[in-house]
């Protein structure tokens, strides 16, 4: 599992180097990374271009359909409500989260969308995989951003 989160961190580094909030995600099927994504909201000028959404789009295109049953997602930061909803709707089996997001996390911090039993699919959620590394890249990014603004 750690090797997949390391791949998600590589995606987050791509975002960091582009000046995007450094969040990365990968989707794994049958032990193989089949899709990856990083934040592109500023670059694309599109609020839906979160890492999770980019990875879901890529996996759906590769698999030829929107149902991602049998797939797991690894993401460096707890998904927001939009992404958590997309994770549920795409039928992802397991979600592995690096760092929690107490301000907008929708997988346990503020909302619990993936495990909501009123929805037609629930996602198993695990937290804290490589939490320190996932948190550090975000802290470094925002510290650098604050420094530039001064």
C-alpha cells in the first residue's frame, strides 16, 4: 500500500512544481496503477480539476466505462465533498487517505460521504497512510506561498 501512496505523492509533487495545491491521487486495479492525477484547478481554470477527479476520468477512459469496481484510490489529502461524491458514484472499492483535511474533508472530518449508508454504494476508507509525508508537502507549499506574498 505504501508504494501506491508514494505514487500519489509523486503526483502531488507535479502539482507543487506547477504552483498548484499539491494533492495527488492514483487508482489501482489488480495491483497495478492504472491512473493518476494531480490538482490542475489553476492551470485549467476549472474548479473540478482536483487530483481525484483527474484520476477518475483517466481510469474511466482506460477501462471504457464509469464504473470503477475493483479499483482502489490512494490520495494524499482527504477528498472534498465533490471528490468524495465522485468516488462513491464511480464505485471505487477502497479509499486510502494520507492526511486529513479538517477544513473541507468529506471522508470523516466534516462529512462522511463515502460511508453514508443511504447511498447506493459505500467505500471502505482508511486514514493516515504516510500521513507525515502527505501533510509535509502541503505545509511546505503554503509556507512558500505565504513567503512569496510578503
